[in-house]
C-alpha cells in the first residue's frame, strides 16, 4: 500500500512530497527528485535524528516527514542550528560580537579562525545558557 511522505533534503531543507510503498521505492524516488547520484549512500532519519531502516519504514504513518542526506553529510555535526541561536543571542546582547562572528564565517572553513569558531560552538551543547550583560558583569570577557 502506498503512503505519502514529505522528504526533506539535508542540509538545504528542500522539501518534496513522495508517494512510496516500500523503502527502496522511497529512496529511488528521492534520488530522482533531488538528483542524487546512485553511488552515494543515503541515510533517512526522522526530525529528531532517529535513523530509519527498511524494516522500520513499514511502520511509518502517511505524511511523516523524513530527512534524507548522504552518509558523508550525516556524519558532519549540525552546527547550523547552534550557530543560528548563538548569533541571534549575540545580536540581541552584543552587536560587536555578532559582527565579528559573521566576519569569521566569511573565511574558508579550512582557516584556523573558522575552525576555532566551530570548536567553540561544539563546546556549547546548550547555547541558550549564554549569560547576558545584565545578569553577568563578566559577560564575554
């Protein structure tokens, strides 16, 4: 029996509706819609990161949102959301830091400054705990 799915191509977040009855059919249609090469190994996950295999696919409800990415992209940690939250907090609390971070992001990822920024972001699993100037007199010193 065919079911409807919303396939989301990671990391660009492009969405496509796919009707498929099997996991293999779903992957085949994703490759066609997103023009993905057959040689690339794909991984399918739920929004929370739960990996979906052929067996689990059979138990998914229609209209489930499934994230599709190549194996290489899946292995790279997702700093985008953390970075967005961090930049938003910086913009609210300290515009100069916001501007400096944006400047660093313009550099190549291979640069030591960009790598240092990504390492800093990796240290903070919960960026919402960043203190503010009002509550911490040593803020960002």
